[in-house]
């Protein structure tokens, strides 16, 4: 019974630690996107990839603050007409 309690406490503590990591990743992604970086580039940063597996990245992407930051970036791109494409005319 004591080992069951220890296992439950350990599981709880692991969950808290992961929540902190996810929270930091969310803050990082939002900050980088608001600084003008492309969302896909931010997700491919070693800082993100080394801390979260694909399942956890998907969970982080559900955060409404990230959606708002991406929406803000898209709105800015349409307003300024800067879509990140280079103009290659021949």
C-alpha cells in the first residue's frame, strides 16, 4: 500500500514538472512568434524539440494564447502585405 502511495505521489510530481515545462514552452513560442518568427520555425527550435515529444507539442498547440499569437501574426502579415515570400520575378 505504501508503494502505491509513493507511485501516486511520484506521478503527481511528474505531472507538475511537465506542466511547468509546457508553460515555459508556451511562453517561448508566443514570445518568438510575436517577435516575428515563423511559427513552424519556432516549433523546430531545439529548445522546443528537446523538451517535448510530439504528443506534448500537440497539447501545447491547443493553448489559446498560442492561437492568439498566430492570429496576430497572420493579421499583421495581411495588413502589411508581408507574407514572408521573396519576390522572384524574371
